[in-house]
């Protein structure tokens, strides 16, 4: 009796599909076509263009070349220079979890160098897609190394 119950329990467990899998064990797509809407891509491209232009303006306000935002690692180096930190901090940005702390410090220093306070720095950390355009297109002037 115990063997029969155990056998039926094991077969019932093995035949139940797990999460997003069908009976064969393969993943099941949750969308009907598996494609992303063209509206999503248009909104995403507009958002990325806005952030690129805003960061370009921030770089030029700080006296750095705006095109530097287009080069992946070099833009972090220039961001360290804008924040008034040494260039070797770029190496710290490559270390997982340490880069989060360094990014927070850089954002606080950038806010200070543009004459803003800690509240604006928190905005740069939490909502960069709102606060970097404010910094780039607003009336804030780069005041040099305040760190």
C-alpha cells in the first residue's frame, strides 16, 4: 500500500509542468508572437536619444568634449574628471558592487560641482533620466572641482 501511494505521488509530481514549461519540459512563451511592439522601440529610441543629448550637454558644460559620451569606457573616465575624482577610479567602476558605491559618490560630486545639493544628488542617483536632462538643459553652471 505504501509503495503504491509513493509511486503515485512521484508520478504525479513528475508530470506537473514547472512554472513556464509545458509537459515536455520546454519553455513556453507568454506572448503570442514573441516580438516586442514597434511602439516600445520608438519610445526606447526617443528615451536613449534624450539621455544622450542631455549627457552631451552636461559634458560640454563641464568643459569636456561632448562626443566622449559615445565611447563606453572613456565616458566613465570623463565622468570621474567632471566629478573631480582621479582617473584611476575608473578601475573601481569595474568591480561589482564597489561600482554602486563609486557611482553614488560620483553623482554626489557631480551635483556639488554644478552647485546643487544632496537632494539633487539623490535625484541623479534615483531618477537619472529626469535629473540629468535638468542638469544639462537647465541653468546650472559647472563650478569646478568642489570635492
